C-alpha cells in the first residue's frame, strides 16, 4: 500500500517537473527566435545551456516579461517537492 501511495506522488511530480522544463525550453526558444534571425536561432541549439540560461533574464529585463524566469528557475520546485514526498513515503 505504501508503494501505491508513493506512486501517487511520484507520477504528478515527474509530470510537473518535466512539463516545467520542456515548457521553459519552448518559451526560451521563442525568445531567442524573436531576437535572432531564424538561422541563428536554430544554430543556438549548439550553445543550448548558455543561450537558454540567459534567455529568461533577457526576457525579464528587456521585454519586461518575467514569466519565463519564473517557469525556468522556479517551475521545477513543486514537482521536486512531490517527488520528495513520494520518496519519503516509500522509504527509499
């Protein structure tokens, strides 16, 4: 029963965590695509960690939209908390 209960926390935690990461990468690509020409935006995948790590700050300071920063750097916290609760329940 503990194992089943722990999975009720694991699954939503993974979905929230993965969704936040994928959605922030998608929003970062939109910001990079708006700033750079199309060929450079596609080329930015080579420099993925640097470019997509700086895109939330660019979006916040220059465009005035802090949503990307909140999703990128704080969106994973609820998923991690649910995953930690599931881990604590299962005893791992």
